[in-house]
């Protein structure tokens, strides 16, 4: 009983740290770029979902702020030659 309650609390606490943010992606020139950006973000621990659109140049990312920071996501995108803002 006690354990079940704790698990539920942890689940809720983690839920609360889930955020969804929309960014502009700079540097994409084709759908392949969108795929690259999408994959690198998706690979990061703490990222729940990502949706990159080309030629709109947008990225919608849902992630858990207790597991990954926005700065880290921006950093990995930059490593691939693109940028998020
Ligand atoms: Cu491309």
C-alpha cells in the first residue's frame, strides 16, 4: 500500500515536470535535415516526443525538465549543424 502510494506520487511529480515547447529551427534545407534534427532530439533521454516540420522550420518538443534541460536539447541540435531558438 505504502509502496503503491509512493510510486503514484513519483509518477505525478514527474508528470508535472513535463513541458511542451515550440522552437524555430535554423539551417534546414530539406526533409532530410528535418529527419536528422528529429532523430537527434528523439534520442535524448527525457524527451517524450518531437515533431520537426520542414519547410515551416518548426520543432515541437515534449520533454521532462527533471531529466533534460532545454540547453542540452539546443546543444545536441547545434552539434548536428543546426540551431534552435
Ligand atoms: Cu537537408
